[in-house]
């Protein structure tokens, strides 16, 4: 029994690391995309490329999907070993993370366009609170099979 628990923990850690790897690839993609489309060369200093900073939009695009990638990586390696109710909750969390991420982007855009100075921590905390609210709304709407048996 201990070997199976150890194997499950190892798969969870490896899945989390796989998710982090995908997250870093996403960050590299974002950086290259931004450098390619939203940068300009400074004429006064040779070989200096200036990339525009979008404040809260950048903060959220950079940090908003960490939880998605980590949980998705764990899910990819463990989905066949999870019970049906746990699998449904994980998929629901992944969906709510993506929906919350996408719905929070316009909020950060409005903050940027309104010239609000918002720190990185407040932007990211607000986004993850937003994701948590969406997740709780999803949880409230969909009862699980095991929850129906109890009530």
C-alpha cells in the first residue's frame, strides 16, 4: 500500500513539474510575441530594443495561468487513477481557471487604460480571487454523484 501512495505522490510532483515546464514555455512564447509585435528600437542608443510595459495586463498575463498549468500537468499524469468525482472537480477547476483568466484580462486592460497604478501583488491576488469566485459558482451549480448520495 505504501508503494502505491509513494508512486501517486511521485506522479503528482512530476505532473506539477510538467505543468511548470509548460508554464515557462508559455512565458517564453509571451515574451517573444511581445518582443516581436510590441517593441521598438531606440534610435538614440544603438541595438537597444524597448518593449512596452502594460502594467497590470503584463502582470496578469505572466502570472494568471500558473495554477492552470500546474493542475493540468498533475491531471495529465493522474487522470486515469482519480475517482470520477475527483476527476470532475479537477476538470471544473481547470475550466474555471481558464474562464477566470480570460474574464479578468479586460479588467486589467481597463485599469491600464485608466492609468491606475496597481501593484503586481494586488493584480495577481485580485485575479486569483476572481478565479476562486468562478470556481465556487461552478461548484454550487453542479452536484457530484457522491454529494447526491449523502444528501
